[in-house]
């Protein structure tokens, strides 16, 4: 399997080349593995999330481990203000009304481990507009730029 076979588009995000992909089964792309067994399971979960929620995309980038080994690392991107923002999917509970659901947090430092200008990427992540609890509209305990608004699921 070659990266071109699964790539929908190539985007430069935080100065880094990301392949926006549609992954099926292959764990080896261009002769480079996608993480380990756990990682691939996580990747399938990420893929499901992206498929079921509008505005998200799954991306891969090549990352060097040690001096000779490469792996593909996956991340989730969210389209905001005409740009792609790296996000971490989190399960969040509102401490005021008890609402719980999925949210996306762009301010997790490990999202930018491979980015050259990490501080700049983190600063702009913190500048993304924050969203509040979808039910009581109070501030959430963790940073979120998107929350799941499917009322039927929580109520
Ligand atoms: Zn709430």
C-alpha cells in the first residue's frame, strides 16, 4: 500500500506535511508501519469518529523514532476558520449540569511534539474560540473548541 492510495489531500498544518487519509485495513504504508497493534485499534476508532462527525478529518504524518526507524502517526484534524486544527478527542462531563459527551481539545501539548515551532502552534491553539456546555452553556473544565450536540443521546 502506498500513501497516495489512501490520501484524499495533502495539507501543511503547523508547517508540517500531513496526509489526509481514508484508511481501510493496511497497517503498512510505503513500507512504514502505522504504530503497533494498539495504535491501529485507536486509529480505527479515530476513523469512526471522523466518519460520523462533520468537519473532521484523519491525517497521517511520518515520524522518526531513534535514528533509523520511521512510523506513521495519526492525528485528528478539525476544520475551523478555513484552517485545519489538530485536536484530541476527549470525554468530558459538565460539572454544573452533568452533561457528558465528546469534546475536542486543541491545547494538548503532545499534539505538537513533531512540530518545529511548537510554542507558536500551542499559542494559536489556545486562541481558537472556546465552546461551552451544549446544555447549560457554562464553561467546561477542559478546553473545548467543539462538543457533541446530540441531545437525544444524553437526554
Ligand atoms: Zn452543563
